[in-house]
C-alpha cells in the first residue's frame, strides 16, 4: 500500500480582537493515496470571518488553494474544497495524490483586514 506523509504547518493567526486561530493537526500525518483528508482551523467564532487555505512545497512559493471559505482559484483541482461554520474552518482533500505532500496553513480574516504570519 502506498503511504505518504503530509506535513501541516502549525500557524497561529490573529483577527481584530486578537483571538487566536490555530490549525489543529499533529505535525505530520500518514495517509494512503486515494483517501480523503480533512484539516481544520479552529477558533471561537471563526465562522464569522473569511478563511483562506494555502499549500507550500519545499523550495516552492506558497500556493493559494481556497479563498473566502470555499472558493478555488483558477487551476486548483476540484478535489480541494473548503468550508467554514461556527468554530471550525475545514480544508478537505479527496483522492489524495503523492503531489499533495506539503505544508498547509490557513489564514482567517474579516473582509479586507486579513492578518497573516510569516512561516519563517
């Protein structure tokens, strides 16, 4: 069985009142190719904000996967999807492929007031 390692960058983001939002996943996860994986970004009332998800592979630029909770930029496969409600925003990847091995992180923002943190 083919196994792959997905690495998830733990990234804390702040919004307005300084509420913290954290990707709640272990530092790494092993999954079988073809499976579905869900990553969550949790925070009190995060559903009241917009969330974007990003992917970064070693030595490559950051790639936006999802913006405004559930919209995919042009060129992003349909197997990447996002949702946001209540206290949890979720990135789902269906039909996991070897090229999905990467760091993933979220950014929560309110309208145009996005706050982000560098990963270095």
